């Protein structure tokens, strides 16, 4: 089922809106930060809803501090104290989230206007991040491809650098399969992961791992997101809910989100080693959402596939390091399905 891909709006400020459409899905994206603006799909009764959160005005994404739908980079998530050492040199980044560096800095990839081209059933975004932009070394040329095939939206990220650097891109879409008719507490979630990475009181990965068995973090079998989100647990208290990296156990359909009432199901596959489960604990207080309705806490759930956060300061074999002779290449696929209700 080939998708029709076309530009539906071109603005004078260089921001374009591109629509990808086939018989099952309609996806709208923009070259401003590669944001996913909307995903329209049917439910088991034939009703069509937008199943991702967004903002009322496209220009608001330039200043959005909730990172709704955008590509995060040069490094997603938190880097401890905004610094790292690479090749014997210490680099200092903006501390834009308490003491830590978050999602690429004060103006990360989600705030940039990318070049793009439409090729068959995909749109390919391109951006050149110059040496020392936001404190990161190396001229990094990055491509992000969005391809809609049947009921699956596949995101492929690839890039090269002229100097050793760190790269850890992620997408920060907030999903709500009810079409935002309710909060995400009754969504059922399954993540094929037996461990999470623990975080400190500032939400930064510490290097400590927690076995999920017997804890509120165990989603190895389908469970309601809201079932144990308010349990008394130090890790939940630190993050205000779920905001933790899950260490994935395989590379096939590792993550499944299900909304039983509508029959909508989202399955996520990736070649990345972790997924950050974030239950929009700090969503409220931003720009107006779609239709002027405020976005509130627990309105959406993010499933941010990525390398281990803060890995440059924690891991001996640091997958986030991109050497100048290598190529960055990762993918994440979102499959949208509808289950018939009994």
C-alpha cells in the first residue's frame, strides 16, 4: 500500500508541512525539527482520530519546551552536569535541565529548520550540525527518513562526521491511542525488558540497573500504565512517574501499546538498545495544544528509542560515540493496527 507524499503547506518562514497518506493512515510532519504533527487512524468501530499530541500553532514548536513530536539531538536525554570527555578533551554543554544537559541544548535539532526531499513514499530530512554547535565537536551531517508503508511508519537515521563526536537521536512523540478522549492510565503496555537504568533525583541515568521483577516497572506482560504509577518507590518519586530507560532484550517488536476500548495497537521495533518510557509527568504549562486545548500531565506516553542516556559518562564501550571513519545508522518502526473488539 504505497503512500502519497506531498507538501500541503509552505510558509514564508521556511517551515513546510508534508502529508503522508494511504488507505490506513494519514501522517503529517514538518521540516521544523522533523516533528510528527499528527497521525490519523481508525478504531475498531471505524471512527478516525489523531493519536498523537501536538500544538495549536506550527510556530509554537520553535519555542516548545516539552519537545512534542520532535527529533532530539545531537544527544537525546540527559548528560550529567553538561560535560563529557572525548579523545582526552573535556567538552562543556548547556545545563538546560537543572544541572544537566537535555535533548541537545538550548536550541537542539527539534528547533532547526531542516532541508528535505520527497522520494516516492518517503520524506528525507537533512541537517548539517556544525562543529561546536551547542558545544558538540565535529561537523555532523545527519539524515532522517520517514517512510510510510502500509500501517507502518519507519524512521531511519543516518549520518557522518569529520571529527569524533557523540550522537544519540530520538523521537519525542506523545501517543494517546484513545484520540485523547482520556488520559493514558488505561492504556496497556508491554516492554520486553527485564531491567531499567536507574536515575537520580534530577532524572539523569546513574549507571545503576534495577531488575523489574516485583517492581512497578515490570511491563514484561501487558499491564495498565496507571496500575502502579503512584506506588511508593524511590525511582517513581525521583521522576514524578515513569521516565526511565528500559534495556531491551531483543530487536523484534519489543514494545507494544494497546488501548482496548478502541482496539488501537501500536507496536515499536528498533535496533537501538533502550527505550525511554515517559508518562508526560511534566507536560502541563506549555503552549496550547490542538484546538486550543491545554496539554496536561498524563495526556500522552512517549516511547523514545535511543542509546543509553548519559552513556558517554557511564559506559566503557560507548555506543553513542560516532567516529569520523564510521557511519551512524539506526531505525525505529511504528506499526499502527486495529484489533476487533469482541
